[in-house]
C-alpha cells in the first residue's frame, strides 16, 4: 500500500455517503485504532483492503465500542483484535484481562480443596496477614508459614513437617492456613483444608452408608492436608481412632505434609482432649499414640493477639 490518506479519500469519494451503511463503514475506517493498525501494517496489506474489508473494520469498531459501553457483545468476556491474514484484515476475539484474571482465579480455587471451611479463606494471603507492631509471635508464625512454602516448593518430594498453630479464638489461625494453601496454589500445589469438627460429624452420619472409608481415604491421601480446629468439639473414641488415627497413621507412613490449628497447645490437646473418652474414662495409651503422630507431622507454633473476628 502506498499513500494511505489518498486511497482512503478515493474510496470515500467513490462511495455514497448518504447510505447509513456506508457511513458506518467510513466511520470505522476513520477510527483512530483502525487507522493506526492499517498504518502499522501497510506493507503487508493489499491495495484494496479498505474496499474489501470495510465490514470487518466495522465489526471491530462496533464490538469494541459495545464492550466499552458494557453492552451485550457476541463473545462475552472476549475483546476484538485486528490481525492481518493473507494481506487482508481479520477480526479475532481474545479473552479480556478480566476474563484472564477470572480464569486464573478459578484455576487457583481448584487447587484449594476446602471441606466445611469458612469462605474467608479464599481471600487469605500472606500479604494481608497483618502483623501489628508489638506482635513478634505473629510475625514468627508468618515467617514459619512462608518458610514452609519456600522449602516445600524447592523439594516437593521430600518430607516437610507442617505447622501446628495454636492460640485463642479469632487470632487468625484459620486465616493463616488459608494463606498458606493459596500461596501453594499459585505455585501449582494442591492442598485440602478440613474443618475437623464438621468432618467428624459428617463421618458419624456416614456410618452405615458404606462410604466412611472412601471419605477418609480422600482426606488421608491429600498431598497437603490442613486439619482445622482440632479439639474444638469433644471427639468420640471412634472418630479419634477410626478417622483421625487412620488419617495420621497413613500420613506419617507416607510422609505427607500435614498442618493443624487448635485452641489448645499440643500438651493441652493431649491431656484435656484426647486422653478422656466420652464416658470420662482415661485412654492415655491411645492418646499418646495419636500425639506421637501429630508431633512427627507438625511443629508447634503459638499465635497470640486480639480477636480479629468482626463482632
Ligand atoms: P481463628 O482460626 O484463630 O479462630 P480466624 O482465622 O478465623 O481465627 O480469624 C478470625 C477473623 O479475623 C477472620 O474473619 C479473618 O478473616 C480475620 N483475620 C484473621 N487474621 C487476620 C489477619 N492477620 N489479617 C486480617 N484479617 C485477619
Ligand atoms: Mg479457626
């Protein structure tokens, strides 16, 4: 193509500008984006491109403007782009930035398998984990969480001890577990978070339906497992031995990273929670076996601070 301005003038002169259609085409040709595109590609384009591709240019401009105005377009989530194909103009549709972002989010969400967890964990991130001035312990917990992610992503096939976060209600234990899972997801790793008291109830309700083993298997084999709120409800001997015991035994044998959160320290969990069955009888040997697995799988980290739950 030689003189763009001249061929455009010739074309417009030849056309009947009274017709609505021709006017729309002329507007499209005069559109600054279209002009810039034609100018940038004039060496590749055929001489009669404006005559032959008027309707393509119109399609591009009209779809772009509809998208900008928030109106219905024929490929929602996609935006029109002009490309050169065999010396002529074609319109292709590419995902918009919002669409790409949404696709990325849904991919990340699929890597975080949450069982009965609060929705807020979807938004949890290291960046939003606020560590206020004086709270050295919180900073330490955050550092250990980040260290785990760094170590795991370097050697995902080796055993890494998870973390056992304990502290009062509302200090952000669940939030931090969520942040670790989300961070791992951005690096391509899958984790499973289970609100343990709810899972225990679900398991009890599944007795007799023949799918307890299946549900326990799914949890025990998770590449990274986070058991949230262990000790929040009293646990029956059956849940302790047939659910938690089975899951932890498997994970210890297979050396799979496992995290916990609890209102109790490991010692308190052992003494006050696991050792006494629902009938009030002491079952110290069984409790000790379970604690041995928890200690093998995780490292105890205290989190303190104010209750951050919206009141
Ligand atoms: P816990 O599990 O220790 O009881 P949560 O993780 O449920 O506490 O946190 C309680 C509330 O505070 C949640 O609504 C959570 O979104 C918010 N939250 C917790 N930690 C933080 C933090 N570091 N920064 C911002 N919000 C937080
Ligand atoms: Mg919690």
